[in-house]
């Protein structure tokens, strides 16, 4: 699919909360539509399809990825299943947009990236924050030198969740914990502005189920730039970001990961306010990037390249190593 005016036909794999938000946002794009949804049961797929006016519904993921009407599959299942579900779509020759975190670890990510490149299909991590209007404008300001030499960043992502052992964020079997669900945002943000870190220092406190309740990370980047990051399940933090240069800083109001206002504060205290318009929940911008890349015949996005996705997971792997966070399947005996 490379025609400049072609409509991108989406298939949604999974019917949870994020899939619902994505389906609602796709309806706001003039050159995209959701044509199919797949679930573990036909009843669940039909309920989702009826809610969003989706014409094709499938009672298995295998049937969804085999649907000839689907151009690209949005993988919206919990992250322990991303590697299997993404590979299923890729093997069927479909482009994929895979929810963050892309996979559970860097080895799984390399498998997905390798498969996509071998099959010649597009793949991208759904780090939606990177594509939002305010974040792209901030990148323009930083790259344009408005902050001068950028030396540091502070970022936090904290949400409060009731201590429920059945909730996926507390479940070891579902890849729970603050780091992979919330911390991936701040680690990816540091990567977006500073590149790969040269040093990682992490500390953490566990929940009652053994996954991390809150994790703090300090990253050193090339040129001595530092990023101080926090992810927590225990408190609703400010979810603010400060990007600090020698001439000015940018402060992103909370929650930074969604469409948000921000301001530029110069060294002498002058303030410039920004509040960019946006559509929907903000998920449509990553979908628009997928469409742009497909129409141009690209196999990956230059804004969220696959090698960077792998590198971010390498950082998350190192953080997990330092805080001792392991999941049940990692300690299972090999067959």
C-alpha cells in the first residue's frame, strides 16, 4: 500500500480499554478506518465491533491477521503477549503497531524486529506520546536551540492503584509493576531527547505481589547530560517534565504523556506559554504516522525507529536487573 490517497484499513487485536480508545480515535482520521477486530471469543469481538461500527469481527487472532481487508494490525493485548501476537501478524504479512512496551524485554523485541525486517513489513512501537502535537513542538524548540545546551531532564509518571492482586499492574504473570507500564514513558522520553544512556543507576521498592511499586532511575547520557526519572503505582504524582538547558527550560504540565500545555522559561524568568490544539484522546497521531509511513513505502518510522525501541528495552532490562525484578517465566525451567 503506497498510494498517496489510500485509506489505511486497521485491524485491532484485543478488545480492552486501550483498544477502545484507539478505535474511537481512528474514527477522527479521514484516511483511516477500523475494518476488523479480533478477540479470543466471537461474542467479545462482536460486542466491540457493534460499539464502534466495525464491519468485520473475528473470534480468534489467527482469523483477524488472515483477513484480506486488513492492512495493519494494532496489537492491544497485555504486554506479555505482544511478542506472540506481533509475530502472528507479521507472519501473515501484516504491518504492525504494537502497544508499549513493545515486548517484555530486548530479546523479544529483537525477534519481532528481525521478523518484520525479514518479511518486509512495517513495524512500530505505539509510544503515542512521541507523536503528540505538544511533544513534536517541544522537539522543534529543543533542536532549534531555544534552550541552549540541554543539560538535564526530570520526569515522573505516578498513578494510584488500589492494591488488588487481580489487577494486571500487580500481577507478576501479566508483567505487572510500575516500570514496564509507567516507567517506559519516562525512559522513552529521555531517549527521545538525549539518545541512549551511557550509565544506568536504579533503585526500587516492591509491591505486596513482588513486582515494583515504585522505581527511581538516574541516566547519564553523552556529554554528561542527566535524566532523573520516577515511576510509581503508589501515588498520583504531578506527571510533569522539566527539560533544562543553559538558556531556558521547558516545563510540561501534567499529565505530560497525553496532550498537555507547556511553557518555556528563560534563564532570566521570561515565560512563553504553549497550549496546542489536539484531536481525540491523542492516539490518532501515532496511527497517522503509521499511515504516512505506509503511503511512503517505509518499513519503520524515523520518529520511533525500531533500533531505538530495542535500545529502550535494553535500558529497561538493565533497570530490572539492578532492582531484581523478574517474572515467573524467566525463572521457569527450560524444556
